[in-house]
C-alpha cells in the first residue's frame, strides 16, 4: 500500500521568509499528487495538484510544488509567506487504477507564521 | 460552507451511548468518504462509497457503522466507542472518477468520555 511522509511536523517562521515543506511517497507507479491546506477552524482545501506534464505546478495563494519522480518527492514552496499562511498543510497521493478515487494523506505539517 | 455539510459540529458521548454523524452534499457527487483526523496521526481513510455501494472499509472496528442511503447522504453510526476514538471525523465527496474533485466538510469533533 502507498504511504506518504511529511518530514516536518511543525514549522515556525517569520513573515516574508521562504517556506518549503517536504513530502515523499512510496509507490513505484503512476501517481497523482496533491497539497491541501487547513486553516484554523476551517475545512481542508485543495492548494494544488499534479497529474502529468510540467513537474512544477502552481497553485493558489502563491504556492507551488515540484514533482521529482526520481526522488519520489512533491515538495511545497512559497517564496514569501504571510501571517495568513498559518495553517496545517497536508500532502496526499492517489495511485488510481484499482485504488480508484482514494486519497492517502501524510501526517501534516503545522506552519506558524509570526508577524 | 463547502457544499458538504456535517452535523453535528461537536459531539460528546459516553462509552455506552449510540449516536450518529450525518453528512450531506448536493454537489452532484457520487462518491462519499469518511476520514478520521486524530492529533499527531495522518488523516485515516475509514470508508468509501461509490454510487451508494461501499467499496472500501479500511479495517475499521465494527463499533463504527456507515450507512449511505443515497448518493447525497452519508451517516456514521457510533456504538460503544472508546476514548481513543475521540477525533475529528471528516466527510468528503467527489464526482465519479474525479480524484481531484474532493470537497471536504468541516467535520464533527467527537469526544468520547
């Protein structure tokens, strides 16, 4: 079964700092990759997704992620964070095929941006 | 609101109680899911329903019993739960074959005392 690892459980940084969150998955075949965000007290929202094509994908709110197949990674980045980016971020994988429409999530990374 | 509505938002129940969580969507989606979100653990998929049929039970204990009477409604019946079952229970839905079309509800915060 596929699994998803997020390396950092907590990240604290100041406004305008750059953010990079790591995500690795374990599955050798074709995957669909996602980053979700959960702001305090709110529901999970899709930030961005990768299905195929350009491995550098851009999402909402200035976020981007790079798929590196050889490293089984899909790291999330933002060049300059804002206080409003304080949230929990989840990486997720779908392997399609027999797994159908299931998403497998990583453990999440809590990001605190200090003003 | 996300289009996926979960009720109640908060629930406190004793270990001998029976309660139900409700999820409702009118997005035209045909797949619905229950996930469990516990502190310090990854989101855990519990159940998947496609076109009202259960297609996934991720080794969930029988004290959790799902019900999907139609494509718009999903229930999670709870009976004789344990304190470690306290968590945020999330419902999601998606269009058929569209894994990128997940819409999550805001969840039910369950506390078992």
